[in-house]
């Protein structure tokens, strides 16, 4: 059984307690994990605070910081197979996905390494003749980062990379459901040579770890990825320290297919959008909105593709859909499918747990036309697609926007002017046209409504980890006048 440790102030240590991690594919214990509690959290935040204001990190130039981030990127690339295996083992995400994704994670760090010395201030054309006034951008402070169990190395890169480029220090809380890849990543941070306290990586549960971190008085900013209900706790905690927040909270993303679309291309994209990562993706295209005239033909294609998906061990490169990360998540998906069927949805395919061990669930399609199905409103975070049809462009847009979420969306059409109208009308932070799930470190990513606020990716993410300081410099040699002498 593998054993992992916390990484605090440049050293590895056990937490106040330990817990066991289960293999999602077998249900068996495979690793022994450290559990951080309030004293560990306090130690990590204090280390980050000291590193920010007193340690060698505070004296480094932006170019020097960038070189350290480059070194980290190279180490990630060199250790990608080990990191991919750990993420697969601990979360059930299939090895073919973790391998390709982690290789790309290195590019995110390289992008932010290059931005470290591109963060510029500005001079203001002030309305006073004897003053020079300019703005400096400085690190926002100690950042608390709360990472979910799906795609931990990727979802941490879009936080750690820009925060390091901005000069911040941080405490990263890996999810207690599958923290192995992040705790292993700590070894690469250490090997890269970051000064003690700059990056601290912990894991733990509830109020003893997560709440203690997000309400800590030394924390200036909280970067959180997860669900809306957990985010509400984070926001309430941040009232204690008045920390700023950036929240990426998932979605119920519409996938719109018009009759003139390339249906084979759209079907492949839909399969990728909902069944890749076993549906455990914040941008999962979980609501198919298809033009009525092609609905039956399109569903036939999707059913064939869904039933041909190879389900199996996530460590097998031939596997296309692996297990859900936890039994709790499997129970949630199964209960929501059953509630949707009870509400009148028609089962096209799937809808059950296969026989055998592990947290597997069959790729599922629910026809919800004319039905007030829970599956249309609630996020599954599993391999379940809900389908409705439309007859007009206006109806398609109405259906797409009929959600409290607003993270991602997809539009498939060969009509360019229609595509532009849909882009303008969709209330979502990301719109993909004739493609889906494309990402890049260069492109900002984030949502509207219950999908959160703030952006990850691009220079926008770096600026979110800075605050401006306004500097006034008097250029006249005249002394400051006596304020109590009238002139």
C-alpha cells in the first residue's frame, strides 16, 4: 500500500490523522493518506505568509520566478507517466485521458512562466501638474486553493500557474477523494527548488481542513472549484477574512444540434462531451437540444456509439469509460436517473450499474421531450445525457438558457449567420461552435450564474491574483503647505 504525506513549509510530514483511499475500479484500499486538521492548516498558511513577505521568494525578480515555473513544467513533463498512473488509480479517470491531459498540463505552466515578467503597471494622466501617479500590480497575498477530485493536476495548474506568475504564495487543498496526484506533485515542487512556504499542499475533510483554510485570517484570496452548495460554504467562510474569491462551479451545459449540422461530427463531439471522463467534467454537454426533424436519426447514432463504448479498468489504454470516482457519486447518479424515469423520461440506453466491483455506471441517454425531468436541471457529474428537441432557433436558444448555470455551451450548424446569433444569445462563459471541450492556457475559462465568477486561463487569470497599488509622487520642490493657514 502506498503512503503519502503533506507538504508544508518545504518539508514532508504526516498530518494529525490518516485515512485510507479506495481504488474506484475495485473498491479496495490502495493508499494511506495524511489528514490535515486545523493545526496543520494554520502551519501551512503561516508558512505561506512568511514566504510571501520575508523569505527569498519576496526578493526574487519576476524573471527568476518565471524560471522556477519553467523548471516545474519540465519536471511535470518528465514525470507525466507516474502522475497519470496515480490520478487514474486514485480517481478512476482512464489512463488514456490522464496521460494526454497531464502532458498538456506542463504547457500551462510554461505559458504562465512566460507571463511572470509581463505583468505591467501603468502611468495615470493625472489632473494635477505637480504630481506623477502610477499603478503597481502586486501579489494579492496568500491564496487558498480548493481543488476537486476530477482532473486535479489540470484544475490546480490553472490556479497555481497564474498565482505563481503573479508572485503569490499558496496553500493547496487536494480533494480527500483521490489526493494522490497532488501529493505526488508536491515532490516536483520541492525538486524544482521553490523556496519553503511558497507552495504548500495538504488534504483533509470538512471543517477541520477546508473551512479552517478558507476562513483563515491570513488568506487573502480563495480559488475554488466544485459545486454551488460547497461554494456557498466557502463564501460564508470568506466573510471571516474578507478574502476575494474566484469560483468555478460546474454546469448543465447545452449541446445544440441544428438539422444542417454534420451529424456524424456532432455525434462524435456529443459522445466526447458527455461520456469522456465518465461525465465527471464541469463542461459536460449533458443537455442535448436537437432539431426535431433530425432527432430520431441523431439519437440512433448516439445510441450505437454509447453502446459500443468499452468499459473497463481505467489503467487499460483500451478502456474508454472508467468508474465514477466514489461510491457516493455512483449512488447520486443512479438515484437521479431513477427519479428522471419516474418523472416520465424515456430510457434510450444504459440506466444502470453493471455487474461486478467498482463504481461503474453504463453510458446513459434519457429522452426527456415534453417531460419535466430532474435530469434537465440537476448536474449529474456522471455519464448521463438528457435529450429534448426544438423546432425553431428561438426555441433552441430559450431551452439552452433555461438553467441557473452558465459555464459552457456547444452549437453545431453549417449556417454561419445562425452561429453568430447563437453566440450572442447564449448565456454561457464558453461557446464552442462545431467543436467541444477544446481548451488552451491562452484562452480564459469561466462561467455565469451558478457556474461561478472569475476566469482561469490567459492573462486574465494572472491579473486575478494581483491587486493594484496607487503611487503618488510630488514632483515640485515646494514644501507641503501648512493645512491650517488660509490662502
